[in-house]
C-alpha cells in the first residue's frame, strides 16, 4: 500500500515550491509563445486576404 508523503518535511516543501515555480514559468513561456504564434498567424491571414483581394478584386 502506498504511504502518504510527509509534507511536514521542510525539504519536501521547498522542492514542491521550486517544482511549481518552474512549472508556472514554463506555462507562462508557452502562453507567450502561443500569443506570438497567434499574432503571426493573424498577420499571415491578413496578408493572404489582401493578396487574394488584389488578385481577384473585391467580391
């Protein structure tokens, strides 16, 4: 049977906190990258829309 972690151990608490800070940092970096990619995608779509309107005229 699995034993419960001794969460009263200060070393365990420190490792847990550091692990969670690292995860939060990684998540924030991923969210920032997602925002960058969304902006790039929006610019690319706008450029494509302008190009197609220029080639085929406005509907």
